C-alpha cells in the first residue's frame, strides 16, 4: 500500500482505539483494512509463483 494510505489507516486505528471514530471514518478504515488484506494475498501469491 502507498505510504499515505498506511498513514491514514494508522490514524484511523488510533482514533478507533480512543473510541473517537465517526461512522464515516469506520467505513474508511474497513475499506483500508480490506485493501491491506488483499495486498497481502497478492504478495503471497506472487512469492509463490516466483519459486
């Protein structure tokens, strides 16, 4: 993920921990987490084909 997206995800995670996340931010956080999970799946798949 791009550095800016990772930074935003970390900001939202901190706000979530603090209990100050809005509904809109919660939706954004969920989307960013899904993107991060998908990126990890792709990275794993690429590593598997590189062997």
